[in-house]
């Protein structure tokens, strides 16, 4: 009934004898499903920012097409370490009420198994693939109709394709307008070409259904509920939570007997505990009420650096009154007028600078000298300049590079240096700004465990595994043309073990654990003890 061929053994090719159609200019060269399969899939589908495991083209030549049963499966083939086959409904898929089209689907038949010699193959409980179907005349490989898409194949969704791929009259009738021949050769034989490109899916997130994505299960971390225009707040909270030395300082504040909606430190303690143990995104409303915010304030956008300064200043004045916060975050710079300034975030210009090194060199030469650096160094990258015609600031989208490791000893004023130890720092976090000066959102990349290479993207209510390429190059995404790094977070290498030391259960106030768990049970919220 049918035969299966790959591109190494194509059917014989005979040029179609068709009359020319008058055109104003010559048409592009016709593509062949045999020789040009890679170009066909490239033109049909958008590029994907993942490594290609394998690209393969296979041909299924079918005899006596009109005598096929209502459903027929092609022979199994392998691409990218996975087994596949084509499911064809020659007279339409009756399950969808289709009877005037040929329906065609790609079926994932699971990962390949090891061969007899134990040679390693690619395993997995899912497969990510782009694919294109071409239905063509066996004698004329340039006479075809194609459809292409992509899918994340799983055990629950292992079949994907088209209920309406080719109209049945196209298989038997020549198109007089385009001179396209009928796809059936001699009224009996047809070729179905399947071009499959499998990706390795380095983050495990390619084409994943967000409604089925559970951040805690995939990453060990959770995000925040959508409760307003609060992306700046979410980024700062995720950053502070990841600095475990700071989290310990918050837990050390005496809060028993206080009301969380009126006590910022208690609200922050409860929020941090929920972030560590809840299975689902958590609310920040208890904390914002402690700030004294109304519901309208939740929709007022703020700059994340300004909010960070205000939050740390408030905590230092009222709750963590010792030197913990300054010792963790405070830098001392001396401006060119001789005035010494203490600040939690160093501010750098990036306009006309292509790298972090260039920005530091410019700043030290024209703006300030650095006298003291903290264990946790935050750097604000100012990507904006004044438009003299409109008298307003505009965001600059020029590419700007920053390293995973930096030696701040190159920029510090060694004569007045009071920092302790080495000045070598490693990148820990990057807050991104996606948008324009007037409108945009923030999200943050964090590397919580510096002993591992795992980066995570904290974006609203979701936390995703991330690639270091996206961390270091905000413009690397296909739709990231307005994305820029806004705040870089570095940690002094010699202080990594202390700044990121695990929080022990005994360091968490018992009343916080009990009250938070009781509240979760009352609301029937999933919670991990």
C-alpha cells in the first residue's frame, strides 16, 4: 500500500510539463520537497532560540490513496532521539466533522531506547519539535502544498497537526489558475513529506503551557499574585529574599504581639516565610497595608531603585537599627566637589558607553571616586538621555555588556579604601526593564546558589529556569528589542558563604511559623511545612 523513504533515497524526479503563466517578473525558483526541505521549514516557521538536536526529512509514498481506510499510520521513524509516525485521515477526521479535507497529524511515539550495544540516546518525557507537512505528486517534488507548526509533545498531548490540511478536490484536480498539478499521480499515488526539527529545550520551558506550569515544582521558588502595577516591588522582594543574611536580619526583629498590617517587619517576616514554604504565588497586600498604601497605590508605578532605598531606609530607622543593612549594602563615594556620600546603589551612566568597565572608567574620571564597597554591590545602569527638542528623557537601547565576574579593585580609590578583603565580585542578580521611559515592567534574574550554574527568571507569578545568555544579553530574545539591564547585583567572592548562608529553622520566629500556617489552613492554601 505504501512505502517510506528518507531524503537519501528520493523517488525519481521528472520535471513537470506545464504551460508558462505570463508574469511581470520571473517567479522565484520552485522549492523541491526532496532537495530544499531545510529551506522550506526555515521559510515556513520562525527561528527558535534553542539548539537543534536534529533536523530530518522523511517521505511517505502511498499507493491507492482512494482505497485507504479512514485512518492510516505511516511507518515509525526517529528524529532527535525520539520515535515518530504520521497519522493520516485521507477523507478527513470524522471526530471534528471534517469530510472535505485530508487530515494529517504528527504523533510522538516516545523517546528512543538504547541500542543493543548500550549506546546512549536522548531520553525524556516530552519532545519539542517544529514540523512541516508537504503533500505532493511523487513525480513532481516542486508540486506540493505545505502546512507547518510547532508543539511540545507529551504523554497527554502526543498528537498535533491539521484537521484541514488539503482539500480533497486538490488531490485529484489540476488548478487552472496556478497550473499546480493534482497531487495524486495517475489518480492513485501521493507523497507525504514530513520535515521535523527537534530542539534540546535547555530550560525545560519551550512552548510549555503556562496554565500547567508550577513554579515550585519546576524551580523550587514561587512568585507573587497579580495585585497591581507592582513589578518593581516584586523584583526587590525576590532580591532581598535571596540575600539570606538580610532575611536572617529581618527574622531577628522582635515582632510577637504585633499586627502585620501595621508592622512592616512582621509583614516582611510572614511574607518571607510564605515565599519559602507556599506552593502557590503569594500575596503582598499585607505588606503594602503595613506601608500605609491604599488599593489605588497598588497601581502607581515606582522606580525599583527608589523603592529599594526607601524600604531599606525605613527598615534601618525603625526595625533593623544596628549596622546590618549598611554593612551589607552601603557604598561610600566621594564626589568631585569633595562631598562624601553613602548610598545603597551605585549609579552609572551607560549612554555612549558599551560596557560596565567603560561606565566605571567614565564615572571615576568625571563624577566620583569609590572609597568603600559593600559585600552586596548594586549598580544602577542609567539608560536614558535628555532629548533637547522635546525637553524630556528618552530611553537608550544601545547594547551594553557586563561580566559575570568583576575586579572592583580597578576602580576603587586605594588611598582611602576601607573595604575589607578582596575586591573581586561575582554576578548574582540582574533586574531588567522591558519598555520605554514612560511605560514598562521589571523582572529579575537571580542565581540563588552560587555553587551551581542555575539562573532563574522571577517574573510576576512565575519563576522559570533561565539561560545565562539571556542574563548577560537582555536583547537576545526574539521580542526583546526594548529590554535593558537596569540593576546589576554583585556579591564579593570572599563573602559568598556568609551572605548566602542557609537560614536555619531556629532563626525563624515560632509565632511567625504558627500564625502563617494557621492562616494558610484557614484559607485552604497549599503549604509545605
